[in-house]
C-alpha cells in the first residue's frame, strides 16, 4: 500500500483482509499506517432477548444441516471445489480453459497441512483453516484463510501444481498486504503475454515466465510489490497494465471495470457471468454470490412462500437475471449489517427474516421483511447512481471478449459462451433501469425516496429515461 500497488489491501487481525478495490493503496497514499479502536463500556442493543433468539435460530439451522456443517468445518470454502471440477469452470491458465488435471484431488491433499479449524469470534461455524508447512523448501510457512480462492488462483490460474508452493505464496501475499485474486490475475496475464511473445525475458527481468514456474512467480511478486521493472506496470492492475503494454494485451487482461476476475469461468456459470458484469465494483463474486450449480432458494417470509431462485443448470441464462437481482439486494443488506455471507451460503437460502430480526434486535427499528428488500434495493441504486455520476454506462457492464466470443475449448462445458446482452436487458428491466444507458430511471429513484439523487444526475446531464426507451 505504501508503494501504491493498486490492489493493496487493508489487513485486520490474523489473516482477515478487506481485499478488493485497492483500499490499502488509499491508506498508503495518506501515509496512514493503521486504525485502532478500544473501549470499555460494552455494546448496548435495543432488544437483547430478540438478539439471543435470532442468534440461536441461525445456530440451529446449521445443526439441522449436519452435512453442510461438517463440510464447512472440515474443508471451509474448499468444500465447494467439486463444482469447479464437475462443471469445468476453473480459471486455468488465465481462463484459456476451465479444466485443470487432477483438480478433484486437491481438497483432500490439502488436509495434510491443516492444523485446526478456526471460527471468527463467537461464530458457531469454523469455516476457516490454520495451516503449517513443516518440511521441504517452504517449511515454516503458516497462516490462515485457506479458502477455495487459493486453489483457483494460485494453482490452476497460473499453472502451479505444488501445494506447498501455493501455501507459501499465499502467506507471502498476505504478509505483503496484496489481494491474491488481483496478484494471480496480473501473473497469469503476464504469463500469457510471455507465451504470445508480447513480453520478453528482458521485459521480465531476465526470468522466463512459463506456466507454473516457481522462480518466475516469486520474482514477479517481488517486482510488483516494489514497483521495479515490469512490476511497476503490473502494480497498476490488469486494466492499467494492459493499457501501458498494449500490443493486443488488452484482450488478455481478464477483468471487469478494472477488477480482476475471480476464480470461476463465467462461460460455465451464467449467474456469475451476469453478476461479474453488473457488479458495482467489478468482477467481485461476493456482490451477489449467486450460486447456480446447486438448487438454491430465495425465501420471502412475508408471503410465507418459497420461490425457486434459479435452476440447477449453470450453463443456462434462463432465470439468472432474477436470481442475481434478488441476491444482490440481500447481500447488500448483509454487508451493511456486517453479517458474514458464508453463514448462509451452504444452507442455500438467505433468510430475509433473520436479517430483519438482527436489525431490529440491535436498533429497535421495527423493520419488516419488505423493508429489508427495500433497503437492499436502495443500496444497489445508490451504488449505481454513484458510478453513473463518475461516468459508467451500459458499455461498462461487460465481460472480456474471451467469455463472450471464444467457446470453452474442452471439458464438461465445452462450447459454452456467455449471451450477456439478453441477460442484461432482462436485468435492467427488473431493476427499472434504462435499457440503452443502464442509468436508474427517475421513476425508480423517486419510488425509492431518492429524489435528490435523481435531481443530481439530471443536473449533470444524465437524465434517466423510462426502462422501455
């Protein structure tokens, strides 16, 4: 962050990281080392009894799903790795393919490095892992936060097969305060640039950068964090680096709105494809966390009904706009309440009623389930209006050409591409946004009591039209 690496993070506690969008670089630009808080007066809530009941309700939901609990406690988020293998959606070799040989055995192989499961403070679900490498050239490596992301980014995406090396560069990236998704993104981008002779060994400091080469990976990480040589270019992130390098490298930079793609190839997960494209902060899987590889349900307790929230076919675009729209709203409220989204992801049904109970217990607001959905929708429209004010249009809600035009070359999803424009039209209709510009309509903003936002956009020459214009 002090060196201005655009994907530097803010690190808190041991391994807990605010990882995307370069907030560490913002702190570094302000010469801000850390923020600390301490107090001794306790935390008062409006209704302690309701808070206790709401907490026990979530705990019981996990206890009533022993398979989900045991999977999470044993493997953390790596327990969902089977999806990537089954549907051929891995980010192998800079997303050139969705297949990585031997990937199905990786989760079990990792168990030899686990020390113990770890939960966040007061959480009943120990979904994190403490790990140690005790032998070999990387002996002494240790850390936490061993999630599915490391398997997708620091193995398949850069062609590495050595688990101990993967753990070593994971710990190194955490120590340096850089986001591993973006770091893996620029490494795999540079590897493909080297493969296609856009970058030479001289450009890379005299070290060849072939898929899976440990020396090249370590050198590139060091050069990037120090902003030396090609690292000074890569520290700008995928969009900035590709603009500097040029020579057609822009089409090899796998990002959305400047944010590196996460580990799932969107050609084989259409909900993720749309969620990547429309996310306010670029290719961020947590913005919607719209899982479409298992049966998932979106629960509206006000109507006392359970609606299927997107089928079990990840290759189909059908139903995905509604799934993404609904889950974006729910995730926005969860994030605002600072509730971990991993609490409900394995239970496959984010419960609006639980969010209302927690909010009411803490604040006494008396919010209904309908209020929760409205809060989420307001957040999404405010985020959109902010981006529109800064210049965003429909053209920014897109994916790299690789996913739109180049069919998946092999594996279970062979032949798949993303028909994004059809999903975008339906998503904008559901949101009440203009189909041509992607702007929130004045009618929608007024309906959400965001009249001042509508006026500000109009004053900037960005009036919102009806969604049918």
